[in-house]
C-alpha cells in the first residue's frame, strides 16, 4: 500500500484528488498538505492534514519522518493569469517548490512523484492544432516558462538520480466542487456558476477562443493511472493529455440546452493574450498508446453533469 503526500491539497484538483486517493489507498495513507486549510470538510475529517509550505525545505523531511511517505503528488502552484501579476512569486513557488520536492525525493528514496505540467508549456510558436507531444516549447508566460523548466528538471532527476517523476500536461480542468483560482481556463467553471446563479455571464475571453479542457473525474483518473503505469511501458516523463476542446461560445450553446434563458457577453482582458498563445487541440496519442489514457467525458456529458451537480449544490 502506498503512503502518499499531496501538496496543494486545498486547491481545485487537490481537494478532489485527496478523497479519490483515500478511497483507493485508505484514509490514513494519504497525507493532505497545503498552506491553506482544506476547503472540503470531508477532506479534513477523512484523514491527516498538515500545514506545509513547499518553499520551506526544512519542513518536508519532518513530514517524511512522521508519515514515512513513498509517493508524492506535487500540486502546489501559481497558475497562468495570477502568475502574470506576480511573476517573481510564481517562479519561486513553481520552480523552487518543485526543486525542493525533487531534492527531498532523491534524498529519501521516494518511489514515485506525480507533478502536473500544463498546456501552458506550449507557446505562440508551437503548432496550435493537434499539438504533438514533442514540439517547440517557447511559452511567453511565467507560468509556461516554469512548466517547461519543471519538465526539464523532472527528466534531469531521472537521468541523474533515477528518480521516477512523471508528468502530464493538463488542459483546463472543469469541476463542480472547489473553484479554480488564477487560471486562464477558469472562465469555463465561472460560466457554469454564473449561468445557474444569475443566468448571465461576462466572459474574459473572446467567444471563439478554443482551448483544450478536461472534466475532473477524468483528471483524477488520469493522475492515478499515470502513477500506477508500469515503468516498462513509459518511454518519456511528460505526456500530452486532453479530453475535449471548445470555445466560450460553444460552451454557452451547450449550457443553454439546460438553461434556455442563459445569456453571455464577451469582455476580453489580459487573459486573451495568454489563451491566444496556447494550443486549440492536443495530440495525446502517446499517453493513449503507452499507458492507456482514455477520457470518458465530452462537452455534452460534462455539461449535463456539471449543471446537475451545481443545481443541487447552489
Ligand atoms: C491555467 O489556466 O492557468 C491552468 C492551466 C491550463 O494550466 N488551468
């Protein structure tokens, strides 16, 4: 049975990942950690939570001594839009945080580390349609630059120290439980909340801005499947993954099928430039071939489930 540490456990992905991991590996074997308290009461009650700052490299070994962890999901990060407002802090958290975790992993023989990269690793010079796994990576956001550097670091730690760190380039993640924060793809989740609460949404991207997306249940499965993939099957450390691609206009049409009087307006801000530098569609065939990645949700089934869950919640 694995003993897993999750950093950034109070964020959008961490909040749901911790619960899924506890179901699979038992409550006491999954240690949630963040600088913020858990947003889910059920997460707090179901297993250990510790306050930990990934920049405080002395606190990480103490956790090892207490919990004897062998696996880490390192999720603590500052996302693309917030990163542009505080680039120095974004670099510090995203790169020094990852570096501290990799160093800790190397020194304590951690068996496996999962660290999400992002479609933000691509930039304006990458192909925008069906973007391949191995292509030009010249992002122009600090978040993207930290993701490319992180991908290189992860591969370096494997080559130099044999540390088994694995990564997937996540697209925008849509979820109904905990709000995302500071991302460019956050508009999609916001649109659902506003459609249900006010039947009106002002979108910060243009209506025809197509971006790759994934629904949370697929994201959780993606992370756990990559964790458990046989090392002999993997020919690389970083994989493209995607589930669907759509624009705000297309999502609004889909939401209107459930909320007919929903209305949307578009007021693009600085996040438009970030979105314009990212791929529209992603080629994730290597993840499918090497470790069986296969998402379940498309825009139709995801929208239906989101509207159902948010109507219940709100
Ligand atoms: C963001 O929008 O910054 C993130 C991402 C695509 O990595 N959701």
